C-alpha cells in the first residue's frame, strides 16, 4: 500500500498506476463487492454520466465517464482493504510522510523563483496549455489550488496524529503540520484557506479535546487572517488577488447558469463545459477550463438535476455514516469529517475533485467511511451474539 500512496502523491500522472492496480484487483481477483449507499450512488453516477454523454453525442464525455467506474473500483478495493481503524491510520501516516516530499519540493520551487526568477514548471505548463502563475507553487500537483487542497487536508491529518501519538512521534507530526501550513500559504489558494477553516471547525467540534489546542489556535488565526485580509494586502502576502479571482469565477458561474437553464435535467456531459463553455463565458473562458469552479454548479451543468440528486444522495449518506461512527466512538471520525468539510468549503469556489490526486483522496476517504461503518456494525453484531450465547450457556449451567 505504501507504494500506491507514494505514486499518488508524487505526480498527477503516476496516480493512474494505483488506480489501474485497484481496477485490476477488483475485476480479475476475488474481491467482495459490498452493497452500500456509497457504492450504489457511485454506480448510478457512472451509469447516468454515460447516458448523458450519449444524449449529448459527446464521445469525450462518454470516455471520461469511465473515470467514475475506476473510482467505483477504487472504493470497492479500499472497502476490502481497510478492515479497521489501525489500517486506515497506517495509510494516512504514509500520506503524511510522502506529502513532506511535496512540501520540500514546493519550498525549493519558491526559492528558485524568488532568487533566480525561474518558474521550473513554466515550459511544461505551456505545453499542456495551462495558465502559468509564477508567484504560486505547484509542487507535485500541477495546479496551485489542487496543491492547496491537498496540504489543507494534510494539516487535518497531521493534527489528528498530534492528538494521539506519544511525545517522540508527536514532535514529528507537529513539525510536519507546520510545514503543511507553510506549503498551503505558498500555494496562495484562498479556496483552500476557506476549506481549511471549515475543516478545522468540524475537526475540533467533534474532537472535543484540549490537547494541542495551541497548535489549532495558531493555524486557525493564521488561516483566518490570510483568508479575510484586504485584497490590496493579500496580493503582496499570497501573490494572489482575491478580487480578480472572484470576478473571473463570477463570470464562469453566470455562464454555467445559462447552460443549466438550457439543459436543467440532463446537463451537457462531463466534458460539456470544455466543449461548450466558450459560447456562454465570453471573457472568462480559457483553454483549460474543465469545470465550473464550484462543486454544485459543475455537477448541475455537466450531469443536470439527476446528477445533482445522485451526488446529494451520496453526501447525505456519508454524513449519516459519520454520525454512526461518531456514536460508536470511532477515533478517526474527526479527521474523516474534517476532510469532508475541507472539500465542501473549498468546493464553494473550486472543483478540485476533478484532479486525479485530490479526486482519489476524496473517493478514498468516502470509501473508508463506508467500510468502517460495515466493520463496526459487524463487530457489534458479533459481540451481541457472543453475549446472548454466554447468557444461554449461563442459564443452562
């Protein structure tokens, strides 16, 4: 599993290898397929995306739909692999360790730009037609907002381990968490800052512990200050103006809403914004615009009202499962809920789930929630059965 995690962190292009491996294991090996809300919803989303692609005569949308099938296979694999909390925590420990490579790379990237005025990704980004933002780090993620989303999630994961580890190990996670804060700051992603504020709030609401409160307060104050500081100052601090970014998103949202009004039921297909967005977003459309910079708007534009209902079904049942795990006193619930909160908060201004790395991270955390509910329910049923058998044997004796 450590190799799969490493390949996921190190590049958006190597992320396909763990996905192919898990796809192979599910299709050609004996892997149990659990009938639960997450798997059913993801399967429905895949089928509906195929139907929408056919309705819109969009070959590219049909092809991209199979990414959802791969995510379904990833979910099935992880639900079989993550049998208890300790296994899940080992996976996230690997994530923290390998993500430090990304942090170091991002800091080096920033230093090279500051002292030598060289963007080490510029030539590659020009080849892929992506916009080049010199003052923000891309690290190993290919996009500053995706990098920001990843580092925000790693901050929540780091805080989780800070609260449960012994003194020696705790120092490592404290340092790692602070490095993730620095890396997040260097991405200049205000959407990720907003997501982190949501994640921190949910994490400590559920955690209910005073341990490492100083670390939480420090991160929260810094994040809040950067998120809500005036645009004139933020351009000098984060090298990213919020006003310019918001205005461009406003134009994209208005364009998407025009598209939704035309096809409210089916949507335009998963590649609909790329194929048709230029006609509705004049002045705000660029070559690499694949999404509507908002989770709900993007889903409504691409998969219509039906797709949005399926996504709502997935999210509602995820929250129900988190509630069940919290009642069962599962200790990683605050971390998993915090990750979901980051995705929702950042999703107000971005759709980072479209990127392979953050998409896989979201799918994995959601599948793990479903898996833990099943395992905990099975354990409780086993315990109840043992108790009843014990009572029967006592009566007989």
